[in-house]
């Protein structure tokens, strides 16, 4: 079982990672938060940071799905697309 000090330190690290979202690009802040929570993966992909880049990446990765209807997914309403 963990000691109270390690719980406090963990909570402080999580709080710091959450605060980073205010002035750090979303993708980087999200990765830092996941790392703080103990999640990490050597498998990552840059799928772009906007609707068109993301949808184009999906179409290239899964061509058997065919083209994605941008109107149906309302891509023009997306503020960003960080994964």
C-alpha cells in the first residue's frame, strides 16, 4: 500500500498536468497527463490537428471505408482535432 506522502505527490503531479492544459498545446498536455497517470505507448501517430487532416488520415489508413462525408460529420464545425 502506498504511503500518504506518495498519494499527495501523485495528486500534485496530476494537478500540475491538468493545469498545463491552459498554456500547452492540447496533444502535448494530454500526453503528459496520461504519462502522469501511468499510461504510455510507444505507438503514436500524428493524424493532424484539424478536421481535414484527421479525416484524410483515416481515409488513407482505412481506404476500404471509402470517403468520409464531411457534411455528415459536420467537419466545418470542428474547432480542432487533437488525438
